[in-house]
């Protein structure tokens, strides 16, 4: 394929993924995407020669759109990721809570929402955890609750009562699975969040917004604010920061060395207030 045709395909792909998901791919990350796209098109027997044709193919049906979303997904996650942050969340920020409704947005294959459910069970806290993601493929895996046996190493000893470790697999026990539900949402599509307005005490959205630009991040954060209850907490990764640009939506609150973000009432938008 000619260099200018390839460049055109890359630009169209970048624009389409951004419009569909809010994820902005800078040049260095485009390389990986280009490689994945090339393999997918080969499998589908589609020529790369016609950039517009390739993009229209993916936009034709919901099923085909899913292929594109699966292509761009960075599914990396693990049980008890940043455990120290989660311990401070439960034992300091949420101290004394007997019931909680939590969401893990951008939950990938489910390790994060199951971690939250185990932490709630351990502390005798009732309530539900919703795992949410744009990608149906990762959600399918999450609903199964079956992982590789090697992931047992990520689960601290005191939480291993909630899983069954077999020779090759690690299964989440039914009482933990029953606490978790999975839903497909899109961080940049407010309609997908409507059923959850003012529903959650805590929303985790860790290692997701790092792939968004300023504009799509604002849309996503507005949607996350909308699903939090009054004064509910947003948790991002401790390696991320929420800049002052978003202090109209959230106010930082510090517990030990961690910042969490408390939902602010929004004077201009009645829809965000609970
Ligand atoms: C790196 S994983 C983070 C998993 C987990 N939160 C953690 O920290 O371990 C990022 C996830 O965000 C999801 N994601 C990306 N764009 C999204 C969007 N617009 N709406 C919802 N989920 C999205 C991806 O599908 C992927 O599963």
C-alpha cells in the first residue's frame, strides 16, 4: 500500500475511534493499532487499499463496530491493583459504611469489580458492584468469572476464601459473583448512563481516562458525576491526577497519601444534581 494511502487510513481510524469512544491515539500508540488493524483486515480478507471503504465497513453494523472497539481496547488489569489505595478507600474514606453501591467503569475483564465485592464482603458491607465497559468481549469474560490459575498470586491470602483455585483456573465463588453485575456503557455517551443517574456512593474509573483528551475527558467526567449520589466519591488511579479544569465537577479530598474526588453540586446543570 502507498505511504499516503496508509497515512489516510491511520488518520481516518484515529478520528473514528475518537468519535466512537473518546480515546485519542497519539502517533506512538497508532503504530500498535495499525499492526492490529492489518492483521484483522487480513483475517477478514479486506484490502487496505481503500481507506474510506475500510472505515465504512466497520461502521456498517453494531457487530462490525464491536470489532473496532475490541481492536482499540487496552484490557490490562489485575485483582487488587493498587491495593493500598483501595484499603484507604474502604478503611478511611468509607469508614463505618454498612451498605454501598459501587461502580467500576472501564472494568475490563472484571478483576476490579470482583476485588471491590471481596473487600465489601470481608468488611460485612452489603450492596452491589456494577462493572461497566464499552467492550462486550471483555464483559463476556468478566461475567464468566473464570481466570487463569496464575492470577491467584494477585489475591492476598486473607481474600482467597472468595475464590476456588483449581489446577488451571481460578473461579470466583457464587456469593461474590452474585454481588456483581456487568453492563455495557460508553463513557462519552450520556444515554448509556441514564438508567444509573444518582445511583452510586463510589465510582472507580482507574487507568481509563489516561487515553482521553481534554474534550472527551470532560464529557466522561460529566457522565461519571451524573451517576454518583450527592457527595459521592470518584476514584481514579493514584498515578493519575484530576486537574483544576474539572474542579467545577469534583472537589479533591485527601485520605492519607491518596486523593479521592467528591462530587460537587453543579449550579448550571440541574441534571447532574441528586
Ligand atoms: C486499562 S483497562 C482498565 C481496567 C481497570 N479499571 C484497572 O484499572 O485495572 C481500560 C478499560 O477501559 C475501557 N474503555 C475505554 N474506552 C471506554 C469508553 N469510552 N467507555 C467505557 N469503557 C471504556 C476499555 O475497554 C478497557 O477495558
